[in-house]
C-alpha cells in the first residue's frame, strides 16, 4: 500500500473509537483504491486525497455516534429549558441580592445617611447575585443535558417507535401569548416598590420632606406601630404578586389557570389593603405638626383627621384599589376567553361545549 495513502487512512481512523477503526479502515482503503488507477502517480494520489478532504472532517462522517456537547436531538429541549429556568433564577437571585443589599446597607445608612451609597450597594448586590445565579444555572443545565445525552448514547437500547401521539400541540395563538419581557418588568417593579415600601416603613428612607427657605425638615410619615403592623401585609402582597408572575412565566399563555391566578391575587390584594387600613392611627404626630405648619389655606388637617378623615382616606384608597382590580380582571378575562377569536367563534365555542 502506498505510504501516503496509508498515512491518510491512519489520520482518519485514529480519531475514531477502537471498535469502529477496523471497519472504517477497510472501507476507506477500498474507496481510495477504487478511485485510483492500477499504477497511480503521486500527483493522482494527491488529487484523490484532496477530493476526499481533510481527515478530521472525513472521520466525523464515518463516526457512528456523533460527538456533541448537546446533541441535536435534545438541543431544542435544552434551549426551552434555558428560556424557562434562566428568567426565574435571575429574578429570584436578584430579589435575594436586593434583600441582602438592604440588610447590609441599613447600618451604614444609620451612621452616614448616604442614600447614594445605600442604593448603589443594594443594586450591586442584586445584580452581582443575579449574574452569578444565571451563570451557575447555565453551567449546571448544560452539564445535566450533556450527561443525559452521553448516557443515552451509551445505552444500547433503541428508541421507542414513533407514533402520532408524539406530535406536539399546535402553538398558542400570538394574541394569547404572555410577553416574557412584560412579566419580567412586572417582577422588577414589584421588587423595587416592595423594597422601597419596606425602607420607608422601617424609616431607612424618610417618607416626608418639608422645605421652608433654608430649613429642611425630614419627618417620619407613619407611626412605628403601623409600620410593624403593615410589614406582613407588604410581604404577603409582594409574594402573591411574584407567584402570579412565576405562573405566567411557566404557562406563557393566557389560560384558565392564569386567569384564576390573576383573580385570586387581585382579591387578596384588596382584602389585605382593607385590613391594613383598619389600623387606628397611621400618621405620626410630627408629620401632622409639619402639615399644620404648612400654608394650606383654610384646610384643617388635624380637624380632618379628628372628624374621621382617616377613615375617608381608607375608603377612597380601597375604592380605587377595587376599581383597578376589576379592570385588571376584565382585561385578563378578555385575553383569556376572547382575544384571538372573533365574537362569532367565541359564541359558537361556548354553545358547542
């Protein structure tokens, strides 16, 4: 056998598993000599081997089990898993990092009153932990799929026969899909305003500023009793809102489950607000004095509170919250049961059911 041909065949088969080398060597040798004349010249051999191409590429064509980190058969599932898991992991770690940043910055703020330092520390902690969580999620999901694919390729069992039952469902109409970006924005806003409320309630951030010429008065808006009373309500409201967002990220379309979740969250929010505003005294005496010192015309703020003004404020806030909740539920109902269909299709569907 020609030395050049022998070296070429060796360069191909050395890249293959031991169990495949003998068969590939025999087949490749036969193919090469079929392409050559009985007494080939070096130029002819060079031309034939150039046609066959680079040994590393040819070896992959002969390989029975292709080498992939993530095989094509599971690559789409791998991408879908990343799309589902990464937003949830990133947001959860962002929330945890934000909480850690608030906790670590509270002491420094009490000593220095540097609000810029507070916010920079909060968001540095949040983004740092979120990026770390995303990186680890990508790494472990990739390792998991790689191990699964390796085990599957090493297993000698054949795949189950394909049937029509393996066909996927048709994709959800575009009009009924839930925007991932909107849901993520909703989570970010929920986390931000929850953190802001907690800092106001705990007195980390002053809730009221009174500016008069060169004097600036910073007064706590709410009493410490009301702040302690309100804390569980804020946390529960944030938790149910985040639960709604997580369900939207998982389901990804307007369905009965998502609609029921939206209804439940809004009802719970209104009930929590009603119970919260039943507390007897919201405002601190210092805040009331600052309001009285302002020039508000004939408006008597103290008299307003004494005459049941606090209850009036509570009723107005509950009414506004109820209106917002009803509108939100109606929008969710429209997106779930009507959007994406004509009115006639909706009516026919109801009667057919």
